[in-house]
């Protein structure tokens, strides 16, 4: 994890814990998702531009937080005051991880050689969830390098059920076998 992600995770965790204690997780989550959408659209570009004056940035921050919950607004103002607005880039993903952890969920990605239908994706999610003991939210990605099977990346783990992965596993087992 890079330094800026560690800092974003700390701020997100603090924000999440405050929101949870006050029963405002959904409201704060909506604010954080709004930040993510605006980052994606490029609407917050000027906040990160070093050529922008501090007064202009402060005015933009006030416009940004005008419809936010008090907790979210205070965090963004704090980041602005401390000249740490770059933390906003990593905040949405870090906050989402906090929310998912609280709910006993994890996100993951399934790679396959062909597109996976929704039903198959749900079956894989249930199977992986039973192994991890958590609810798994999967997205799929096509990787033409895979010949057959799937690779699942979830909760900092790789579950390789691809043909190449299985052959590599067999090769390792055979090389360790006594002859």
C-alpha cells in the first residue's frame, strides 16, 4: 500500500468509526460516493492544481461540502486546512472497504477466458464465500491469456482454478515427489 493510501485509509477509518458511532454511515457513505463521482468526472481537478490559490481552493471546498453531512464536511475542511486534499483521491475506496468489512463482505475479481454470465458469477461468489466465511461481491474481467478455468482475486488472495494454474500446481507436486 502506498503512503497516500495508508493516510487515506486512516482518515477513512476515523470517518467511518465516527459515522458508525453516530448512526450516520449511510449519509456519510453517500457523501463519499459523491466525492468519488466528482473525482471520476474530473470536477475536483482544480482542488489538486498547485496553481490554484488557497482562497480559491477553500471556496471550492465550501461548494463541495455545502450539501454534505456535518461529519463529511468537517473532514474535507480539515483536509483542506492541513493541505492534504490529495487524500480525497483514496478516500472513497478506503471508506468502501470499511463499510464492506463492517457488513462482513469483501470485493473480488474473477478472470476468465470468456465473459461470465450473472448466474455463474453468483455461483462462484457463493463458493468462494463459503471458503472465506464472508459474503463475496464479484466483478468479472476477461483475460484472453487464460485457456480455461478462472482466477479469483479476493481479500488479498488468489484462487487459481485456471488450466495453466492447475498444470503449474501439478508440475510443483511432481517435482517434489520422491522417485
